[in-house]
C-alpha cells in the first residue's frame, strides 16, 4: 500500500483582501501532500528549479512526504501570481511562468510504481494519463483538472475519465466540461464518461459527491475569516485520499463521506494562512477536532 | 397552539430560462402557508384586491389554511415582475406595483391573537412590529426581511430583532445588514442584536444556522432542474416553522435541524414549478420522502 501524488510544485504570489504573499510555497502536489501526510506516508512526484527553497524539502520529509520523485533541475521553479477579490472564490491570474514545469515529463521512481492510492493533481491530462500508465495496479485513482485543460484539451480530459475512480472538479469547471447548467446534471454527464464518483468542489459551500446511485452534499468548515483560498481544493483532496488510504479502502461510499469531512477540515486550515504556512503548522489533533465538529454537526439526534 | 403567518399575497410575473409565467399566485404568505400546512392548520394574514382569484382562496382553505385574516379590499392585488438569469439565484425586478398592499395595516382577527408560532414574512419592519404586538404570548417568533427594508429602514429591522427568536435572511442580505464580509461574522453580528438563532439562506447551497454556541450547515435538496426559484425562502421557512409547530417545540436546536431539512424538502418542490403550482400539488408523503433522503444522506454510518 502506498499513496502517490503527481502535480505541480510552485512559488505563488497572491493578493487577497487580507494582504499579499510573495513567492510562497505552492502547487497542487505540495498542498495535497501536506494534507494527506496526516494519514500516512506520501510519495510526491513533481519538478522544481534551482531556486526552490531546499529547507522546504526537509520540511516535507519531516512530515513523511517522500521527495525521491521530486525532480530538481536547472532553471526556475514554476511561478503563479493571482488576485482574489472580496468574495475569495476564483482567483484572477496575473501571470503564469511555467519555467521548468514546461519540460515536466514525470517518470515514477521504481519504488512508487506499486502505489495503491493515486492522486493525479491538476496538470496536463496527457501527463496524467502517462503517469497512470506507470502505476502497476492502483486501487483508487483520483484526478483533478482545471478550466485551462478543459478549454484546450477537453478530449484528453474526457479520454482519461474511464481510467479514473474519483473525479474532483470545481462547480464552474464541472459545468464547463459537461456543458450542463446544474451541478447535478453536470455530475451525471461526467459519470457517463467513466468515473465512479464525481466530487464537485463548491468552495465556501462545501462539496457535492455524486455516484450513479447516491448523492452526498457536505458543508465546508465555517470560518470567520479566510486569508488565502489557494490550495483549498488540493488540501481537500488530500483529506479524502489520505483517509481512504489510512482505512485501506477502495471506492467505498461511507469512507468517502468521512473522507470529505476530513478534506473539509484540512482545507479550512489551508485557507487560514497564506501559502502552506498554516496547513504546515497543524497537527492531527487539530484536524480531528474540526472533523469531529462536522460529524457532530451532521448528527440529527 | 396555532401557527400564524403575516406577509404578502401577490400576482407574480416571472421570466426564467425555463419560460415565463404571467400573474401566477405568489407572495410570501402564500408560499409559507402552502408549505407549513403539511404540519397543521395555518392562519394567514394578508391583503388582496378584487382581482385576486377567488378559487385560490378555496384551495388554501382545502389545505387547512384559514383565510379569515386575508383582507379583501377594493383595488388591484400587489403585482411583482422579475427576471432570473441562468444562475437562477437573485431575481432582477422589472416592476413592482404595490396596489392594495400600500394601504396594508394588518389587524389580527381575535381568534389569531393566541398564536404560539408566528412567522413575520418579508413586509415593512414597522408592520412586522405592529403585528407582533397584537399576538398575546408567542412561543416562537420567526422573521424574514429583504434588501429593500435593510436599505430603507435598517434601524427598524434592527429594532425588531430583540423581539424575534429566529431571523431568516439570505446571504447577500445578511452581509448587507451586518456590514460583515463572511456569513459567520454576519450571523454573529446579527445575533448580538437579539435573535436567538440566525438562519442564512444560501439558495442552491442550502442554509446555515447559527446560534451563540452552535452551528448547523445543511444542503439544499439537489435537483436536476429548477423552473422558478420564487418563493423558495418562504417555502423553506414554512417547513421550519411548520415542523416546530407540529412538534410543539420552542426554539429547540435539534428540532430546528430537522425543520431545516423539511424546509429544504418543501423549497425543492416549490422551485420545480412556476408560481405555487408544484408546491400546491404535493402531498405529505412526497415531502417526507425528500426529508428522509436528506436524513439518510447526512448519516455517516
């Protein structure tokens, strides 16, 4: 059993109503790993340039994140800059510098190929497919994407879906991909393309999980203030997949519900700080405390 | 024990992506009554003109809605016309003709004054206060409002709140009233003004209920298609208050949670048809079926 994430590692500059953060640690793989590591070791595949802070690699390792699969190459690390308005939902991209990410062709270390739980974070769907082919016999494959790939390579996104168990996507992107007007119709259309479960991420409103015969709609953990929503979705996915991994579960509906509550807990910590600063600072007792709060909240008697 | 609603009775013209509906039965009191009547008799206070369809009064009465308090006066009934865009959330008002509603000074029939459960639907906050004063000893007072009153008579809305147990308001209006950026901060600020519970209605995302020491965030009942969102909030309130009334409850947190799920069930029926057509056509078995669905959905084991 092992848990593997493939995704971006970045230096993010963000501007939110709470302030600015310049070149903080970011990227889907990092958020996912710092979230999922609460449930067991995580193998990380990504790429960074020479300028990526070495100290952060040590911090990942101290949290049971294996970075053997993190390529370190000549050049600059992927950079992204975005602005959030008062609603703190979708960011407006100011600039994207792919840098070393442009030449990213993930090749899994031999020791990663027996992964049972695989998260294909938001990267080029062709790379996602290629990584998936390198894993011997994954038990649970989850996958994320974004509007950029839906617009530029929709057929590649759709081609990947029959090989995916759990497809995570935000509400706007689900509608864009499916060309349907409501989240339920969007989820049903995406299910026809292959995945067993679709999880539509709805930011501050929570998540909606749909399979062919069941629905679960859950709330986000309510916060008085949000500092930086970047990484919420990947931290959420880390909770979902981390929990399935810890429970040695396949695509089990009951486990997925609990995984979603862990995901909501972890995402709430991620967005209370800029970059990964707050997500990185918490221990499992804190994660469990917000999970327990959500469990008690949902109980009707 | 009795359940009383005071609010508007209207003829609504709406335009949605599903089509148009011209001068259909509308108004907060009607939606509330047709929803709450599943739990017991409802006393309705409102005003209509000579042009209001008499047949509808009979239909209300057949559903255990007492219309002794519905004033029928010379002139035209209140009319509202609105347009919903593809998101089916907030309507853009095309026109409002107050007509007889302008002279509405609700005076409760003697038989209504012993109401235990009172819903002050969205009308002028000064009228809401006046109605409240006419009720001898209400056990649960719930109240709604809208941006128009928040902008034009904010002090009157705030003055009313210490006399209210449950304040229902949509998310945009909660932020407008409280001048806070997040729903949680908005709810906490409004609680300081007096009500024991604030329920923030979030349309397709459900509702958020906050008291001084507890939070409950619930989902809407997921629909493939929505025809006309008008009346969703009042139908929802009808479920909440109807359930409290049936259970002979005061402001009980556990009962409120279940009431919110009944509210979600009823609101989902209301928005599946134009005007009150679909809400009016359902029986309690159908209401219970969607309630049960939500209860099972929330169960974690």
